[in-house]
C-alpha cells in the first residue's frame, strides 16, 4: 500500500522553519538522507526546494547539507550550483579537497566540513587509495582531507552520514556496505571535532560521546519506531563547549501498533494514524485489512499473534530494505564459485550498476 506523506512532511518542515526563526539559528544542518530514494518523485523535490527557499527568505540561517546512502549524490550536488558560497555548503559527491564553510561568531571562527556519503569503490578513485575497503576507511579519508582545510584555532563541526559503532539501529535503515564487510565506523575517527552531526540512523541519539549525535529521521518510517518522539537538535557551540537541546516534532499522524481481537480493534476509536494490527484471533479472517480500514483508514500492516507474520501484510513505506543488487551478485558468486567477489570484481559490478542506474535516471 503506497501511503502519501507529503502533508506529513509539510507540517514537519514548517516546524523546522519555525524553530529556526525562534532560535535565531545560524546554521541548518541536514546530514542526509534528503530523500528516501535516488529518484524521488517530482512532488518531493518541489516540496523540498520550496522549503529551502523559505529558509533563505525567512531566516538568517546558513545551510550545510550532504547526501546520504538513499540519495543520488549527483542530484544533491546539483543543488549547490546556484548557492551563495558564503552561506551554503551542499555536498553530494566525495572530494579529495574538503573545503569547509567558514562562519564567525562572538567566539571566533567555526568551520563546517560536509562529508557526503560515498561507497568504497568511489572513494578509492577519489582519494587514489586502493586500500579503502570499508566505510571506516572512507570516513577516515574524508576526515583527513577535511582536517587539512580547517583554520588553526577554529572550532570544527563535522557533518557525516555513517553507522557509528554503538548506535541503535531500526528495521528500515539500509546497509552501507555493498558486499558483506563491516559497516560500522568507530567514533574515534572523528577525534578533533567539536561537534559531529550524523545522518543514517532514524532514532535521535548520541553515540560514544555527547558531542557525536544523530538527530534522527523527522518522521517514523517503521513500526519499530512506534512511541518514539521525533525531534530536531539545537546545538549551541561556544568557546567553553557544547550545549545540546532537542525540540520535539508534532506530527499530524502517529505510528501505532494495536494488539487484540479483531472485533475489539474494529470497535476502537476511528483514527488516521498509521496502524499495525496484531490479531489475537485463533482463526484466520476473511479480508480483515479491508474491514479494519473502515475504522483505521491508514492501517497498513496486519499480522496474527500466533504467527511470525501473516500472509496478508502491507508495510508502511517499503519496510525493511531489500538486498541491494551488488549484494545479490555477491551471493550468486558464492553459490557458483564458492567465494565472495574480490575487490576488482566488486568495482566492475558496481561501475556497471551505477552506469545502468544513471542511464535510467536520464530517461
């Protein structure tokens, strides 16, 4: 079941804009994913562009934004073409020269390094290092390039998209590795940064240290997030240290899981929330999802308590991310050849898949 979330996003974007004004924010940081797929619908692109225009017109905030693993790096990079260099840093593709956005406040300079998500095969080419084999290596290369550009004495903010060790993972985050491997990045790779703004994990959380933080997704995208409060993070970075607060979002529809007998759920209070129904009935029912939607118009997942998952299941969004094409190729090679593809083979496959995807986007 495809559920339109444009209205839900519009409300949250409005709350972000309101917070920027109330807090008199100097910078809006968006650590990817900007969109949930490489080729988002035109309506989503228009909606986001309207939001950025309002940020520019109605606030004094600069914008620092990177691509995530769901995004098309080229699409995000294109957003930087007409930006005002003194107030905007938009990065979609990794670069061996990580030039920061430099801002100044009462305590001096602050350097913002925006490190877009990059797969290993791309980073090997960008940094000329065939030893890059996992996400940790990618981030380490980006951090090294960024650190070299930070002015002496400046406070340093790093914006990155990664799975940092110790983070709490949900059911809808997509794997960051192409074929097997260790996808976690140790927090020590960010040593020297005064604040690290992370994207990828959907739950707001700090990881390893108070100044290394995921702001989380603005909306819940899976039923494992039912009951979790979504928020944006407000950071005051002074010469003395970092003060961190959260501002909760007020979504128009919640994600909820209801458990009980079908008749009891059917008699419940009508709601437009996104509903997962877990039925305790012993016998299977005829078309229960359709009947439940008479009460819960956005019911989108139905299962029986006696089963791990019922045959009739409809997930909010896409649910747990499917295996990637290159992972599928890797599994095929393990079956046929009894081994995983080597680094050279991964590069060949990844290049071909990337070329095919780019061709599709241009049609």
